[in-house]
C-alpha cells in the first residue's frame, strides 16, 4: 500500500524499517479505504515515523507502550515549531491517535468521543427499559436522547446535581425556557412526553422520592393549526440553480434535491437509499421502509434518473457499500438524514429564501402542496408521500392559496355575491 503513495523505493524502505512500520502501513491502508487524499496520507506518514522514534528514545519497547508518549510528542513538536494554536495540536495529535486506535486495543485518546447517553450513570437501565419493556424503535430512542441531553445540560447549568433534587418548579422553568427559545409547538410537546416517561421511570427506580411525571402536562397542540413550510415552484428553481453540478458534491446534491422535491421523500429515506432500490430495467425507484411501515415504488422520472446516473458515474466515491449517497471528502462515509437536511438548508439559504426551519422537509412540503394545488385526492397524495394517515395530508388543503390571492388583489366584492 505504501508504494501507492510514495514513488521512491528508499522512502518506502525507511517507513518499513521503522519499528512501528507495520502499524503505519496498516494505518495507511485504513486511510486509503476511507478515501483520504494523497496529500493527507503523505503528510501523516513522516509524522508517524518521527513519533515512533521519539517514543523509542523515551523507552517504548512495544506498541502498547506508545499511548503514554503522545502528550510529550505533541509538546516537543510545539516547542520546536513555536506554535501553540489548537489547529497545530490537532494536526499532530490526530494522526498519531488515529493510528493508535488501530494498533492498541481499547485506546481512545482525546479525539472525537461519542457523548455518553444523558443520565446514563444515574439511571443506567432507562434505555434498555425503552427498548425491551416498551418496545421503542431505535430512531425513537435517539429522539429520547436528544430531549434528555437538553434537560441534563439545563440541570447542570442551574446547579442540580441529582435527580432527587428535582421539583415541579424546576421542570416548569425548563419547559418555559425551551418554549421561549423559539422551538415549535410539536417539539415542545414531544419533549414533555419524553420527560413524562423518564420521570415515571425515575420514580419507579427510586431516583426521585415522588412521581413528578404528572407535572409534565403536554401543551395543547391543535391539528391543522399551522401552515406547512412549503415554497413556490419558482423558488424551487432558484434553489436548484444554486447547485454547481461540475463537482462531485454538486452532482450528489443535485440528485438529492430532485429526489426531495419530485417524490416528497423524507431526509432519512434519501439517506437510506441503496443501489438495489433503483431498478434501471423497469425504471422504478423503491422506498422500502417508510415511516408508516409500508413500502412505495415510484416510476423513475427522467430528470431524477439522469441525476443519479451522473452522480454514480462521476461523483460517487469508490466503495463496497451499497448505499447511494456518500460524503464527498474523507472519511468516505454514507450520508446521514441530518446531512441530507443540512444540504437542503444550505441551498435554501443560498437562494435567499426565507422559510421557518429550512431543511429537507421544506422541499417535501413543497412536493405535497404542488400535488394539492393540482387537485389530486388527499388519499392519493398521502399514499404517494408515505403519510400514515390521510389526516396528515389535510393540513395542505387548509387554505386555498390562489382564491385568497385573487381576493387580496381585487376588491373582494365577488366573494360576497
């Protein structure tokens, strides 16, 4: 693998002659597999050789001895270069710790660590309770983690160290603060529901002396009380015009945006697409796992098909994974639902479109609204976009936009006739 990045045989020989040469070569193979650039690889290898010699001079005799020398190596590099900025520290520490994670079992280092689940120490069994006793889906458990992380941070900020210190006043203040931050009513409602379940479990396990779940009354949330955040078809054109299709990332984003606005897909449905879901022979696009628990097969439109072909041929990185969409930079990893929404948000903002909470759902709402305006039956539309119930589609028919626009432009007398 080293020969792929270093032309001179002498350079390859020097790397392999290092007492950690095998670990370095294994690390290079890992970088290559994850799509790191040539420049990134050739910059890291000399650094790792230097680290090996530095650690050996300080008494390291085995790979397992290396972790204790990382801090000293970073400090020595800082002393020699007279650089103290955080970026330099990351450039030195990052490659060394990445290699050690491969070479030393159990090594973590100071790199990116997965944040522990909220309240995992005080109520370690809560997430197992959700999964086993309540049968909560993994995606829903992630939603629990999201809301409880905010609650945990709030308690730390106000100095509450234990769940036994909770009171109705604290819970009420937390909800009030969340509501004042501009969150949507549905988010506040869902957060209260999460806390209700959490507090009931906390009392059952003896973490609280009283059952505070009754304090968490869900705020009233009336169905059809708001308007979907769709945009006009002209604004869709402005969004698409902002994509630079000459780059791999642009080809990917073009295909993603077309999928969102053509089929009204959710961000997670786009992220989950695999090569097996595209039937080129029959010109069909399958969405196997929708929110309502069923699957949908769409006719593959010419524009979407062309966009996918363009991306697969000239944008998608070489990988053994069957997933369709990937990051355009290393590490090469499949796109996540959050990344899909972030790209949609990027182009909405770039186009100067002012819409509440811009993201992938904005284009989904636009697709549904366009079908409503074309007088398709609500049941047909609901089936098309994967609504669990026809009632979910009714909100789009709440306002007849064009007749209201005509009233606004005229004197309104014809309405009274």
